[in-house]
C-alpha cells in the first residue's frame, strides 16, 4: 500500500493505492470503527467494493445509490442522520447541488449542519426540516471520480482517498472464497494473463452462460482487444437490468463506448447466440 500523487484525473491527488483485499478490508474496518470521517473509494466495477462495505458495516448503515437527485439525497441524509452513510455510484454525484451537500455532510467537525436552500412543499408534507444537524460519517464508492473543480477538491480534502486496484490474480484469489463453479474458476485462472480489467462479474457471467447451454468460452473472451464484447456479454447475461437502454447506459459508464456501439455489439452477439442454440 502506497500513498502518492496521482497523474490520473480519475484518481484524486495523494490517494492511497490499495492492491490487496486484506488492505482494503482493513481500511473499511477503520471506517466502521469510527476512525475515518470520510472514506472515498475509487475502483473499477466488479471488485466487490460494495459487498465488502455492506458485510463490514452491517444493516444499520444507510445506503444512497442510483439515480438520486440532490433533493432525494437531502431526504436520505435526514432519514439516515447520525448513522453511517454509504453513497454508492450515484448518478450526477458531481453536480453543484450534490457537491454542496457532500461538503456539508463530510465536514470534519463531529456534528455537521445540513440545509436545503429553498422552501420545498415536499419537506413540509413529510415533516422534514429545511435544516438539521447530524453526526453521520460517509463512505463514497465511485467507479469514476473526477476532480472537476475546487468544490470537488474540497470534498476530497475532508477524508481518506483510496484507489482500489487489485491485480487479476488477487481478484481471482478473492473470488475463489465464494465462487463454486470450479470449471469456470479454473478456466479463468489459466487465462489471468489475458485479463484486461479484473472483475468478479466475469466469473458469474461465464457461469450463467455455461448453465444456459451456450458456448461460454467463446462468449466471455478475456483478451484486451475483446473488452467491449466482454462487457456486452456481461450486461446481456445480467438479469438485474430491466431494459436494453439501461444496459446501454451501463456499457457507456464502464467505458465500452457510446450507445450505438453497445447495440451494434449486442446485435452481433444475439446472432452468435442464435447460431449456437
């Protein structure tokens, strides 16, 4: 584990670079024990970041995630006041209003004051004040954090910044603690040198395709030049996405390319699936 000044715009300056799950879990434990006011975690998808935090903090913490507006985040901060809060890959997290809320709730003082700047009928209806105090400590999980301006930098400065970047071998070892499909596990293990972006989802996707009776070894290519195909294969096999548009959005988020690229690869993949079946 090493602290250094990062030259990557998605990694805040003076981030702690963590490459093992043992180190990562130790830092999360420190947050859980109350030693860290703000924990900012940046890392690729599929590394088990959220699972580690959920397992460590338990059910008593409050989760804010998905397509939450600034007003929605304010409501959640009230609901979870004085509890540990996890903000997990919230869309538009870097918007001006969201950053203002984060600056307030991530203040280094033990008790922080949060306020909603305008009168909101919904606050009155719910019986929620337009200003309140809280002792919440915050963990932020992000696949792609950007230091866009001084306000974002001010949030970063309030806490510990961790870039979680385990190797393919480390992800493989950790996955082996819970993944039960030995054939898939061994197959991926023999090809770790081809893995461009380590992800536990690769194992799950391969197992889903295998149990569907498909030629899964061709459907989940690991070579770097096939990264886009791999992402599309993962998304098509993931039942948690209700629409193709949702998959296309996630494809873009993961760095696969634009919406049109997703649908182009998806069409090719479906034709392949049809031939195989």
